[in-house]
C-alpha cells in the first residue's frame, strides 16, 4: 500500500523493516520452549518429593507429612503458573495456538487472557506461592530459632498482595477510561387515545 508522498524505494525499505520487526516476535518462541523444559524439571522434582513422602509416611509425624504435602502444592502451583505463562504469553506475543482451537481439552481462559489479565494471574500465583511458604513457616514455628527469615517472607508476601491490589486498581481505572459513555436509554412514552 503506497503512502502519500513516499518514494517507492523508501516504501520498500519501510515495508522490509516492518516485516523484520513483526517477524522478530518469533525470537520469543525458544523462551517458551525453555519454559516447557523447566516444567519437565518440575515434574521430576515432584516425583522425587512423592517418593520421599511415600517411603517416610509411616515414620514421620503428621506435622512433617503436612509440610511435605505443602511442598507438593508449591510445585503444582508453580507448574500452573508456567503453563499460564506459556499459553497466554505465546498467544499474546507470538502467535495463536491453532492446534488447540477445536480441542475439547482447550482451557476456557486460553486466548482470552490479555496482557493485563496475565499480570493479574501472575501476581495471584505469586501470592499463593508466598502463602504456602508462610504456612510452612508457621507450621515449623515451634522448631524455629531465627524469625528474621519469616519476617522477610511476611514483608514480601504483603508486597505481593499490595502489588496485586494496585495492578487490579490500575486495570480497573484503565478499563473505565476506555469505556464509551453510557448511551441514554430512550424514554418510554405512552400515547393518549
């Protein structure tokens, strides 16, 4: 498409540059493949933790078993976060995942999470992960002698919570700004007979 007052050579250079920039998004694809590899590493770590839980189940106290189960929840939440980042990030920044379009296993949120929603899901997952770490600390409270680490974890958790609330408020304000003004509803009139 020729732009007004633009020389054909300049137009060709601009078109080539735009093709390069638009194609550059594919440089993100290896990063998402790396996240899949990290997901595989998490699966291995989860299997190891399940194995340790199974072989020590009869000799450990309920308290220790609970801590191991919280560790499994931690790994699972992290895995969920990685999947969200892979799907939403790839679809938002690289390309639509066409092979999942007709699949009955396609997650409902897939293709609907924009960058704003991705930030909220990310901070929500971080809050959940930090809650599990704090719960582990509270369950070990009678064994702990150094509470400095717990204080830092509480501070970090509160930072995540406040950040999540601020992200949500900023998104709400941004959405409000972009909403069209309300259209006045027509006033219902009655005819006189």
